[in-house]
């Protein structure tokens, strides 16, 4: 047994299979993969890593297993899955997930080949655990996977508290102790007791506040978009492959970006925080549906059109269209009078938070500071942004572009 001091959970006791997994290279690599990616460009103290988060998820999963009375080999599988659930992340965590998934056809939680090829598989086998069964838990398969990959799982409980702690924002407070103690199984579903609805709502509120403040802060989004552009340029050279890039850590990727001529300008800008600026920052209601729904190739085509209209190199124009992922926490099951209901059916707050999320949605067009004006004007024309909304700006501005420009 080893006791590790943690900034969020104080002391974490690690033993058994988890202790042996701790020193495998794929888990140790997570020490060099930032938890929040480019958000550190906004919050300098947000230097925590996927390694710390994985320990936190392991700790909360251990508490949940104890509360639920799950023991023996079943419990060990969940503990192992909790500790290794993020080993499939590429450098800068989620920031390059879309690019890697397009190139490899594999999401970050599809870790089967990595487990099979690395020391992780050998450690699991040495402890009498089927590696495939652990991989399935990480992928969300099976009843017990709901503890670490469910609608209100310990993964969310840890990252919200940890990200708030390290950024210094006061929005991520989650009573994970009460949430864990309220968990139970009913007809195969992991459910919360009705008396914990407000605690579950507090998690949703925390995430709703963290999204625009931290996860989707416009500077973090610009950094993320530039990082993907640089990684795309890197992959267009002879090396590395997408699979090799996926196994890099943050430092390796930045060095490779700076050393490769095709990606060197972006690599230098990210390293020196010489970021592009917002040329357009448009509300959802102002953006045509075909732009919102465009695939990767469609967005690249639009970038080329904007660049041609602005008479600028296409590599200096980035169109950033965020996805609208469902609020999965609203599907969490609440046990009320012997029956389960979705949290969204039991809480009017869920609908309000979903509406707030829609209001926070913004399309971004980014370019170097010396080109934002002409890129912004071109983008408004090419994207067909809703000019009728222009004169209704808070300051009464009449220029078409001003409705969609953001402050830096």
C-alpha cells in the first residue's frame, strides 16, 4: 500500500493492481499530458495533469465500490479501469481528439491495442484480471462501468473539482462525498436517491459555469484550434503518423511542431503565446444551419473561401464551429418512490441549463492580429451571417462586422 498526497482529496491510498499499474509507462506518460490543454494559456496555474486526475478518479471509484459493497475481482477490475481510463488521450488531452479520431478511427477511450501492447496488459494478467474486461469497463460496457463512465460518474466528480481548484475559479464545487454515498443499483442502473437531487444539480451547475469560463474560454479555443492546425500540418509531412502522434506527450508535440518547417510558425506562436485573434464571434442564431452542420472538409472549404476573399494565406484563417454535445448528466437516474426517473424529468433546472448552454454557443473565426479586420469582413460575407442583427448591438454600432467581433 502506498499513500499519495493529493491537492484535492488530501491522501489517496493505492494498493493491489492499481499500485502496480501506477508505474507502467502509459500511466506515467500522463504526468506529461495536461488536464486542461490550452486552458493553461488563460489560467497559468492550471498545470495539473491527467496523472493527478486519474489518481482522483481511482480514489472516488474506490470509495464508491466500498459504499456499493462491490468486492473481490469485480472491484479490482473497476479500480484498474479507473486508473487507466485516460491512457488513450493524446497530447493536450481533448484538444486533438477530433483530429486523432479522424485519422485513426479510434476515440481516446478505445484503449484495447494500447493495453495489449504495453505493460498494462501484463500487470492485469499477473493479478488474474482479464485485460479485455477492464478495457470494456473503460469503454462504458457493463453494469459497473457506470461508476467511471456513466451519466453522473466519478470521472466528472473529480475533474470539475480539480479543474476549479487549479484554475482558481469558484465554480467547480461538488459534494462528491454525498454523491458517492447516494449511489445505488436499481434494475441494473446506477441511480441516486431522491434526497440527492440538489447535489446532482450542483454538479450540473458547476459544469455549466465552467464551460464558458474555463473549458470554452475564447483564448483556450483559439489555442486549441491553432494546435490542431499545427498538428494537421505535422501529419501532412512524412512523419509522424497519427498513431505515433497519439502516443506523444505535450512536450514532445511542441518540440516536433517547432522543429518541422510546415508547422514551425504555429509551434512558435503557441510556445510564445502569440495567438491569433477573434475576427468573428457569432451567436448560434446568426449562423446558417449549413455552416453549423458542416463536416471537417466543409469547414476547410469555407476557410479557403474566406482566405480568398480576404486575400490571405488559407493557413492563416481558422473557422471554429463548436459541436453541441448533449447534457448527458440529465439522463442520470433518480430513484423516487420505488421507480427511476431521468434527472431531467425530476429537475426543471436541467432544461434551464441546456438553454443557457445554447445561449453561450459561439462560432469563431480566427486570424493573426494584422489580418482580423479584413478576415472578419470576408467571413461575414462568405458565411452569410445574419446582418439583420447588427444594429441591435449594445453600443448601437451599425457596421456589419461589429455584431460579430469579440473583445480580446
